[in-house]
């Protein structure tokens, strides 16, 4: 299968701390590392490792970080035919501070990614894909939003399934302004916080009802340790999580979830089974430091679904 993925590629600076420092305070990390990341990169790498042909649409700067951000994208054979190079903006970077109890603080720069030029979108890349996957960070604003909206329109016209993967940073930045773009997707993937913020509601049931009123068809809500909720206008099902020991870094776990869910759906799995596979993949991704460090294999998914 062939996937067209729109999303960021970044260099992630990861700091694991006993606690998040206060203003003016300096503390030493438990460990620190630099890893390739970004939703677009992580989704693309995960799909490529599962044997798919993947075209990634992202934008990097003319700086040393560009090669590092794309390192695993290149190693795994993802097509860079839709990756653009920016003369004026730097490659995107993210600083992540994470504590053992799961608290996180982040500093992110959209930088070159936000300048993705819609004029360079090739309609055939979308029309020839088995599915289009869009990270909601691409829908925040600027040229990148124009690119993503244009690609979604091409996909809908060509009957190519559209998966939109929300993200806390995207929802916090754009809030309910994302709604018009998101509800047009065939599959909406998001966590509980993102769902409530997106809809301006205070409960999952009310939020799902609001999405139904706007015409949403299939929604997958990640609910932490409980797993995920699969919702359609006809049914709602809680799919339990997979218990995994030795969780060390949750960076990119949601992106891995999205990639594996799309892989499973297009492989013909029922939504509940696809969600179970995605639950397992997201958990396994968190057992290594870095968004793209833990490859997800068909053997992993077979074991999770056994």
C-alpha cells in the first residue's frame, strides 16, 4: 500500500528530569538525548517499517539539523519527493522535558515545516495513495495549512481515505478553528484532552455528540491507561490497553498509534481490532528513548492481537 503523509519532521532534544524546573532555576537531567522526531517523520517511518510505500510532505532548512531530522526517514526508504528545502527558515526543533510520573513541558518551533509550499503539491501523489494521513500540526496556519487543506480536498474528490491525527500542541494552538478541517476526515484520531478542547465540551459523550452533529464518521479517542474508544454513529466500544513494562519515553507514542491504526484499517481489520493493534504499538514505542527508536513489526502486532 502507498501512504501520503503530511506532517512535521523535527530534531527532538529530550531531557528526562526528576521535576520540571521553575523560573530561573537550573537543574541537571537524569539523562539527555537528541533524536529525530516530528509527527510526519514518525508516522512515515513506522509505516515504512511495516512494508508500505510512503511519500512524506514536510519542509526542512539548509542547516545541519535537516539531515539529522531526516536520518531514519532516509534509512527506512521513505520517499522525499515531497520534502521541501527552505532557504530562510531553520529545520524545526522541539525541546521536551519529561518527569518519571509522566509530566511534560515542551518548547517547539514550527520553523521550516510551517512554510510548506502548497504550489508544490502534486495532485497525483494524493490521488495515487491508498490513504492520506495528515498531522493536525499541519492545519494550524500559514502555507502548511493551505497545503494540507488542498491535499484533503484532492483526497476527498478521489475517494482516498483521510486520517487526521490530532496533537495537543495543535489543539492548544488552534482550538476549535481546527473543527472544519477535522470533521471532513474519514478517521479522526485524538486523545481525551484534545477531544474536549476541540469541541469546547466537558465530557467525552457530549464531545462525541458534537462531532456527530458536525458530520464526523469515525473517531478514535485515546484514553490513557484505559486504552482507546472507537466511536461511529452506530456504536461505541472501549478497547482495552496493552500492559507494557519499562515505559521510558512517551514522545511520539501517539504518532506511532496513528500509523499502526491506519495500517491495520487498510489491511482490512475491524476498527476495534485496529485500535487494539494501535494501543499496543503506542505502548511499545514508549519503551525506547526517542519517537522513532522502537520499530513496530508485524510480529509485535500479531502478538498483541493473539
